[in-house]
């Protein structure tokens, strides 16, 4: 018997329950993973947005059910299931209770991303004991219910919508997000507020980290003009010896103005090889918009783009980068702009320095550790 992840939004969980909790389904492109699910396996149900575990289902067989269960998608690869535990969202198990107890959430550095485990479903639990542990928590919650207040906006969370975008002469199905105008930041149960001063300091620290790494790699550097007087550990960002004072001249005035405001650039000769927007004190949307503006002004520009943010803002990054204005581009931003969490970036930089590898690295190495949201798969 194996344990598998089954992702739901609050809306699709409600629809599943309204249909009798008898059939669950998956996207057609998950055919390979679905083919490995066997009768007797257990599907562990997790609510995105709310970030609660809410159910466990035992697979009884492949389903022939073709009814319209979910309003936003068909999920045609279906299984008949027997409910083991079914909970209302407010009685579910917060993901935070798993920290340090499962392999996909070993500590603070895994918050938000959870080692990529919740990117798609079905997704097999690599360690069956993790599935057993979550199931034990669900059974305990069913036997001794504990109400955990959930913001109504989280319960209204609808992460992805299916739309069509034009690519040449054909239409391509694309998933987009439409956040509410006042949508909350999807922090992982942040206990205490972070002051603006602390956030600004963190922003400068990450800029310094990126500038230092770029210099060690033998690259030229650029830091946003309005940040050059900022200091980290007594060093001023504008004093890096490899910092260029003027950008390459091949761009038009609008492009140059856009590039000047990007937090950190790595350059090689007259070419920009990587651009980084660091988001601490501002909305995620503003950094992505600057990246999108750059690509709109220079559609043939081939550079690595990265949005660098705190681990707990991962889901907010995903929501924003899948907005229609970014997702329906000829080249969707989610496919070319990667997410780098603060913990992942600093961990990598520390490892590179210990091994003395910086001088031999190429700028595109970050693509291997960044997360791209273009190929996400979950019940919308």
C-alpha cells in the first residue's frame, strides 16, 4: 500500500463532498503518475491556500464516473474511493504541525515550498511513514475535534482558472490566477509581525549576497540606483569594485529606465546575464511587473530572471506570477522567471563558498535551484 497526495482548493473540496465523497479525479496530463495508483492505496487530501490536511481516501478502483463534479475542470482520470476521514477545513491539520516530523518539511527552510511535494497530485509519499503519520493526525482530529479559525478569504481561495491563450494560430490551454484586490499574504501562520526596518535590512542583506556572489563569479554588477547608499555589515552596496556606473547603451530610453530600477543585475561585457528582484517590503506584483515590462520592451532578450522572496511568500509569488497579464504573454512569465527563496539562495551561496566553486560557475546554475510555476498541477 502506498500513500499519495491529493490536492484540493476549498472550492473543489466542497464540490467533492457535495458529490458524495465517492470519486476523486486528476488532470489528464498526470496519466503516468495516475497509472501507478493501485486499489488499496490511500490518498491524503490537502487544501491549498488554507494549508490544512482535511481527509484520507482509500482507492477501491478506477472509476467510470463521468459526471460533472468540479465546475472549473473535468479531472477525467478518476478513482472510486472510500472515505477514511473527511474533515471541514476549520477542523483540519495545519501543515505547521508536520514541521520536523516528515521528510518534505524538515525545518523552516522548507516552509511554503515543502521541497516541491505539493506542486502536483497525485504525488507519492516518498516515505510511507509520513503518510501514516498524517493519517494518524487526521484520525485524532476526527475523534477529538479542534476548531482552528480560518480567514474567510482563504476559504474563498481559487488559485487557478483554465483559459485559452493564442500561440501563433492555435489556442493553448493555460492556467491563470485572479487574486482579490486585498488578498492576504499567504504566510505560514506568522506568529509575530516583522517590522518594516527588519524587512528593509533583509532586503539589503539579500542584495549584498547576490552582489558578492556575482563578483566572486567574475561578473560585472548593477544595483538599483536608489539602493546604492544602503549598507550591510558596514559595506555600502554602491562600493563593490565590479559595479558598473552605466548600463549597456544598446537599449532604448524606456528599457534603460526599467532596468535601472531592478534590484540586482549580473553582467558580462555588454550583456545582462541575470536579473533579480528582491521582495521584502513591497508587493510581489511590483517586482514581477518590472520583469514583464522588461520582456515587453525587449521580447528577444534572453536573460535569466529571478524573483527572490521569503520562503513563506511562495504561494503569493505563485498567485501573482499566474495572473492573466503575465500568464497570457507569448512567453508566459512563469516559464522564464524563477522563484528563489531566501533560505535556498543563502544555503546555496554558503555551500559554494565552502567548496570554493564560485569562479567556475556559470550564471545559469541558478535555474537548477529556482522553482518555476509554469507546469503546476492541482485541483483548481
